C-alpha cells in the first residue's frame, strides 16, 4: 500500500513555509504560494505549536460525534440547535443531533474517575440526556431531557417536572440521540486551533490566509489561518498509537526492575517534554521496554518523534528499535539532550508491530524514552 506524503511546516504568521517530503528533504516557499500546493499531497500544515487540549480554564468545550472539540464562551440552545462562537468557525449553529458532550467544567480539573465516567457515558447509548452535577461534595448524574441552556443555567425535564441547574454546579451534559456523521472518516482532516480546539472536515482548498473545509457538523467553513496552529490533512486516515491497547508488554530494567509504560505522559508521570517542547500525545517508557501492537496489515506508515525526556539523568542513552513481524525496520541510538528525531517507517503488510527500547551506554540510568505524536497511517 503506497502512501505519498508531504508535510508543510510554517512558523505562525510567517511569510514562508517549509515543505518536508516523506524522504526527509525540505524546501521553503512563500506562504502566498500555498494555494499552488496540491491539497491531496499534504500531510500537515503547521503554523504554531497547539496548546495541550486539556489545559483550558475559560468558557465551555463542545464535542461532536464527528470529532470536533470546540471551545466557546457563548452557549445557547435554540430549539434543536446549539449556538456557539469559536475562533475557528466564528458564530455557528450546531445541530443538536451532532453534539455528543458539552463540558461545562475543564476535564483536567475533575477527579480522574469522574472524567472517565463522563466520557464512558457520552460514548454509550443514552436513552435520555444526562447532566453531571455536584451534590454534597460529590458528582452525581441526573437523567432527563435538556429543555434550555445558556451561559448561566440548564433546564432539565426530570420526573415530570422541570429542574433548573446553575452551570457553576455542573460538570458536563451528555446528549442522547447523537448521530455519527455519514461521511467516511478516511476523508476527514483536522484543524487544531491556537486555543486548543479542533474542527474536523474534508479539506477542499487553502490559501495564504484561510482554509476551506466541508464539515459534517457545520457544513462549509472558511477557517482563518491566523487562528490555526496545525492543519492535519490525514487525520481521518491515521490512528494514534497512544489510543491503542498493546497486544503484549515486556518491561525489565537492567537489574530486573520494572518501570511501567505510561500513556500521554513520561515514564514517571510528568509531561512528555523534549528540548523544552511539550508533546500532548505519546508513550513514556524506560529501558528495556517492548510494546507490541496488532495491525492486521491495515496500515502503510508509522510516523512520529522519538527522544529522551527532559529532566532525566545526563547519562541517559537508549536504542530505539521498530520491528515488524520480527524483522527490524528501524534502529536509532539517542542520548539525553539530543534533539527529538522524526520517525517515519513503512509498515505496509505488517501484522504485528513492536516498539522496542533497549539499553545503551550506562546500563539503564536516565533512560526515560519517549515515543511521541506516534501514529499509524493507512
């Protein structure tokens, strides 16, 4: 399965773009010439580093069944439509059937168990709308039908009556009757905003100042590039490895000590940070570590970034190894302080993928290894 991929990397509000091909070659073009670059050849347009998605404190977060994650300070229910205003899409009306979850409290400020329960509830099949409210110091659920909503309160029909809930007491609202989009996911791109939001749609065109998407939730949207951090043109054809469950895990330090791998965190629980840059997604491991994933020959490319986490011992040194069905596909030694290294490996026809981190020099001292922004592309 062949994949022709071109990455576009630009500095935010810059006048030039750097084009990086799959083989690693690069060239710089004027941003005004962006419209001449064929959309179908592009993997990514990067103008800035997006903030981590869970680090927001103001306003509300609306998640749709299409994969949108939109921050808004305006929130108003009008019949069967939700009125919001976002930097990416402007003032918009979302059909209520496209809305899966409305976060009224930042997820990162909630207890982990509560946040996971909200996410599980929204992902399930709901017979009624569900609001999570604080009662006597605990988060409890109320099932009913959402009648009205604004920036101050929600009104729920519950047990043959209406109940008004101040949003200051609510964590989230999961909506029943949400329907997934009919458009194939493989056609979708994702625009990541400078505010940490995400808008999903089929990428139609772009120019020096804007991109045009056909979105399942909002229809045609012209997105100003000055609010965009990253445009991921192959979002629908890729899957983050950190979202997958490994089929097998083997871990043992130099003296047999186990350091369990972590999802979206360094091996000791802090942020995934390399050369001062914080990465939102990835796997934090310690040598010696082996994580195996069953691909069922569905993917063509493994792409991401590797390196050692900041703050570990200066003695850290590892070997990053990628194997496909037991055959070595990639190997790279890396030491503490090295610049993060791009990883691009063909996995066409691979059934079982292994991500292996071996000891380097100095036994396993400071071997806090990171596989970040790692994803599989069809």
